[in-house]
């Protein structure tokens, strides 16, 4: 046993000598829910590994102990949301805090306890073997929090709509079969009248809006159902919850608008949007979100086909407005998980495909790419050609990758995007095909001759 330990120590010492220590004043923290394990370099304290609780006073005590140990930089894993409060407190004490991906630290087996985990993190960070995760600026983080809360409210409101529709179906009230959306003007007017006690189908049908295609007779027939008391109670509560979420969304929009006004401007929009035209769709903000996004980014990203205002809003809240974090557009696309991750061994590709990355910005870009399926733009024509050649999944990823590169160029170098149209794309594609065919014919000692036949 002693011989084995000696061999292990020799191997460890040789491994240390082969690497240069880049961060000698580094500490590692294994983040948990109730307590955190902290490791500092040997010799800084009689107990280089200590445990601290998760209360605020314990976190400040941890920061003071790290100061006493002459620690300058700290590394921790992104464990749930437990690291957020710890990160903020340590950063307020002047430490350089790095949050790393847990996958990058678990490549070697045998380190499963919390004590060994924090020591392993400290050692890897000492030799500069861990990459700090991307974290946007404070104003972008605040915007992200507001927008994610808004998404949760919209999702909760949609759930209430589903509950109301389910309740109507249980009572055999087939309103959803004659109008496209029961949360529209006509649907909500009828639902509120039903909750208020109205049961006459003819009177309820008079609440029909002029834009609804269904006739009053069809609506009246769909409203003949079995009015059960317990289901009407569920309908009433679901409607009240929906109204509550709508009010909360409006309050959240006010917070978002107030925060957007405080963000740094790169461009003043020349023309303000017409307030009377807002919003254009349900649950959209009640203010000119497009003007604010153009102001803080300096460009109008909505000029790119497929990028709607809500999509741009999601991308900005996730990646920020500073593209200097990524040296090239290729690095930006790779961070989003939109680049092929080829596994090569012996000159052969063992596995190809994109990395499994959970990123809201990448998801928004994929949805934007799919929306190009009927677009009459150059990007729409490109996407349809890729879809016929590669299939829908690969074409969506490829087009999302192209959109990401366009966003990177516009936000880093400025300039407006100009869509040359579907005809220009088809003409350019035809020229590329002709050049390729001419090159193939030349390699076979052949010559292309234009056809003189008149078809039709």
C-alpha cells in the first residue's frame, strides 16, 4: 500500500512540474444548496479546505477568509441557481470570480466527494485549464430577468386559456370549432357573459365581432351545451387567473420599458413607430420595442428576413450588444451550438453534428429560420433550397447559423442589411451552377454548348 501511494505521489508531482501555474492565488468552490466547500492553495491556512453555510453571513465570512488567504481569483461550477448569490457577494468583495461548465471538470473519475471536488477545481484553475463561462453585462442581466419573467407570465396565461377550452369541451360548448381563438375579442366577450350568468345562445351570439367569419347562427349552435355548475366554477376561476396574468404582463412591460430607457444608446432612431399601431399581435409589449432595440444595438436587426421584434429581443437579452466577447463570427456561432462538432480520429470523422447546447438565443434563431419557409426573400429561397437538399432539421440549423453570422456582422461592424430578393438569389445560384458545370466539363475535356431549343 505504501509503494502504491509513493507511486501515486510521484505521478502527481511529475504532472505538476509539467504545467506552469498561471493562477497561484486561486481558490475552488464546490457549490451546494445548504453548504459550500472551499479549497485554497496549500500553506495559506492550517485547514486549506473549509465548509461554509449558504446564509448571507456565512458567504461574507467566506469572503473574509479568502481575503486572509491572499486569494485573488475563484472558480466555481454553474450548479443550478445556487451559485448566483455567492457569485455576487464574492464579486462585490473584489474577487475575480469564474463560473465554469461542469462538463469541463468531470473528465476524470474518482473525485466524487465535495472536498476532493473543490480541490480539483482549485488545481485546474491554478494551471489555467478551465474556461470562464459567458456572462453579459449587468444591464443585460437585468433585462434578461424581466424578459424571462414575462415569458413565464405569457406561458401561464396560455395555460389558463387551455383550461377554459377544456372546460368548454367538457360542457360540449363547441365555441373553439367556430372561432379561431377563444382568447380573442369575440371569445372573451362570450366567456365573460357566460361567467356573468348568460345562457341564451342567441344573445351570446350577438357578441360576435364583425371580423369573425362564422355566422351568428353557427355561433349560437356551438353554444348549446350542458351547463354544469362545477365546470362553470372552473371556467370562472380560469378566466380570473387569465385576467390576473394579463395585468401582470402589463406591469412587466412597464418595467421593461423603464429599464430599456436607461440602457446606453448607440443610435437615435430617425422615425418613431406609430403608437396607435401597437401592439400588432396578442401579448406583444404596449410600447415601441423595436425603437428601443434599434437604439441600444445601433442597427435594425428586423430588416433581416425571419428576425421579428420578439426574436431580436430574446437574442439581445441572451448575448448582449457587445460582440467583442467573440473574436470571429465562427466563434459566436460555435458558442451558440450551431456549428458542426466533428469527432476526428485517424483522419476519419467518427461523429458529426452540433453540440448539445441549451441556449435560448439558438432556439430563437432556429424558430426564425423555420419562419423563412414561405418568405419571398433571398434567405427564404436559400432556406427552401437547403430544405430540399438536406432535410428540414439540418436546413434549420444551417439557416440559423447563417442568421447568427449576419447578426454578428451587423452588431459588430454596423451597417444595414439589404435583401436583394428571391430573384437575385436564384440568378446568383444559377451562375454558380454554370461555373461548376463548366469546371466539371473542362476536367473531362468537354465543352458546354448552350441549348438553342425553344421550349413551350
